[in-house]
C-alpha cells in the first residue's frame, strides 16, 4: 500500500492510501465477478495497487476505480497466460470483457461472505477479511498480530487457496461475517494498524449493505466500547477499571452515534446477541457516574443474553451484575453455580469477595487470577490488586473491571 510520506514543497503529493483501501474490495469483487479465481484475482489487485502507488502521484486518473479494475484485470491476464499450469483457464479469460458498470455493493458483500467461509479457521478468516476487504498489506496484518510477516503470508495464502474454488450461489451467512468482524475488533490495537478502528470501518460498510438489525447492533456495540478506549489505561499504560475511569475522556459523539444506531435496531423488534450486548454497553455509557449505573436493568439485559446464547461467559458476567444490583453475596451465589475454570471466574470471585468485605480471600483470588491471566496488562492489574489488599491499603479502585463492561 501507499508509503507514509510527507510531500515537501515542490515534490509530488503522496497518494491517498485511504482511497486505495476503500477501493480494494470493489476492484477485487469486479475481477471475481468476471470469472477470475479468487487467489489469482487478489494477487492481481495487489499488483495494481503497487502500480497505482508508482503512477498516480504524477498522473492521477479521472476514474480511480476504473483504472484499478483495468490494470488489475490485465495483470490477471498476464499471470494466467504466463502460467502453463493454467492453460485451460486462458480460453475463458483471453478476451477482456468490455468495461461496464459493476454493482459494487453486491460484489463487495460477496467478498465478506467468501472471507468468512466456514471452511476457514477463525484466524484465517480474520486475516483474509483484513487483506481482501480491508485492503491491508500482509506486513500490516502481521505487525498488528505481532507475528513474522512470513507467517502471516502463509496464513493468507492458505486461506486464499481454500476459498479459491468456492462458488457463492446461495445467500451467505451474515452471522458468520459479523462474528469475524467482532474477532477483528477484539484484537484491539498493536503495531501500526488499529484493528478496532478497522473493524468499525468494515462493520459500518457492511451495515450499509445488508438489511440486518444485528449488523447495526454490532456497529453500535463497537462504537460504544471504542468510545471508552481513551480512559481504559493510565499514563503508565496500566488498566483502569470501568468504575474508576475518567468519564470526561469518553468520546461522547461516538456514544451518541452508537445509542442512536442501537435504538433504531431495537425498534425493529428482532433482538439478537449483539443488540443485547450493545444495550448493556449503552447503560454503562449513559451513567454519569459508576454509582448511578442502572444495574437492575443491566441484569435484565443479561437475562436476555442468556436466553439468546446460553453462554457460560454471559452467565459469569451476569453474576457480577447481580452482585452490583443485589449485593456481593447474591453475586457470589450466582457465581457458585458456574464452572470455576471459566476465564475470569477467579477474578470475578475476587472482586465480589472484596465487595463483601472478605479481604483475605479476595487477595488470594486476585493473585490466583493473575497467575492464570494470558493478557499481560490484565495480569499486571490483578497482581496490583492482590498487592494492594495484602498491604491493607484502602481500595482506590473497585476490584477488577466488570467483565461485561
């Protein structure tokens, strides 16, 4: 993709990388629609993007998408003709079809379904979505996932080979696409790519293309969670629990947009998992202070989530919410009915025990939870909570971050 450079006086301006990224899925979809194999088409599009970086600063095209489609199709034809193993395909692609309008929305949506194909592992589906629909380079994806570029290149290549022969002659599964985008969002930020922001961009694009309330629900959920991001860490990079966050640092415009999108989705009376999660996030975002959070209503929304998903993790989050609404003993009772090997079960128990005044048990459980944590920031946070209680210092922060927040 385009290099990140500044244009000194008298030099050519840098290429608009955001434009290239937005056009990538449309150009790829156009090649696939013309009959190109997905893997070969994706390679051709990448070659066309490299050519655009070289040519456009000096000679910008009047029709960027048309230019990219034309160059990518020629790259595809050149590669097909040069590959002796694909001679039978040459008969089909030898004549370039006449340029014409391409229904970009339908074609781009097809790419979403292709990249979220059930034959792919979740990791491969995420990588392929970021590459084919998001327009990220393999190097950018590798940096975001903190893996070597060669490793990510192999993952993307295997994914492309897997879906190359897939025909999408039936409607795709929107739920699978949404799940992949949710996985992208949960990766957050690392390296030079903000995957949370990228997931929001792609989900916004999808929500505009499908008439599905859960697409709107996921977009609302992402916006509401992302709005709290500036307050989630302190200047030293340490996690700040939800109850202790500086709410003046929350992005109020993102909160307002997320709540508006959620209200319109809920009005359609087709409740789904992401809408229910977004409703919980909206209640947190709408509370002026932690103490004013409407915990009884949050418990009601967790009851809806349990009904929709019957997820053990949702039940754990509900137990913590019960502890806030009805007191820590009620929360511990709800927690006792769950599998204690669940992720964050020990941390939730530590939080509720501290709320109940059992500091010694809470300190022990915080230390145990820190030992089990797989995330470094969470491990450091839990270790600090254990140390704070063991030193008998007053609680400056209220336990662990509420798992549902």
